[in-house]
């Protein structure tokens, strides 16, 4: 009984690449239209992944999604992290830690946001590729305290 479990664990370890990087989902937010999220904490570096789709299968209005990042403690506006017209998805590397919240402006869109803590190795790969998955958002916003 123990032997098959050990073999399965060994195979799992061998199948995961050494440079896979660490990704841990910290928070997920979902909504339709405009909203403000609850506050969340993240250490640098972290990633926001986002999705937008029509609220219904028959909705033909043009979808638009913008997401703004704020410091949850001071209310300071830190930057726009998503600007996308239409249905799509994307992600962005954030290189600042703290306590944050999002303000979401969605028009004719159902949206989802996922905040993921990543390790430095994963962040370095994102910096090197610097290609967002979908959308028109740059991978790194201009945030105070970010080094170029």
C-alpha cells in the first residue's frame, strides 16, 4: 500500500520542472459592472490575472473593463492595472508589497480577478518575457516605489 504512494510521489516530483516557480492564489474577486473589492495583502512580487466576458450569452453591447489599484491603508491611487475592450484575459506583474484594493469599472462585462503571490524566479521569467497574455495592459504598471 505504501509503495504505490511513494512511487506516485516520486513520479510527481520528477514531472514538475525545477524552474516551475511558485504561484499561490491569495484572493479571487468576481462581479458584473462596477465594484470595489475588499482589501487584501500581498508581498512583492505578485500577479493580477483577469478575465472579462459578456454577462449573458445574448448580450451584444461592447464590453469594457478597467481596474484601478489603490493602497488600502491610505486610499492613495497607485495606477491602472487593466484597460481592455471586449472579451479577453490578461495578467500583470506588480512589484510592490502592501495592503491593496481594486476599483473595477466594467461595462457590459462579467469580470474575474485573481491575486497570486509568486516567487522571485517566476517574477524574473515574467520580466524577461514582458508579454501580457491578452488585453492591452502592460505587464508592469507605473507604481510609486517601483524600480525601473
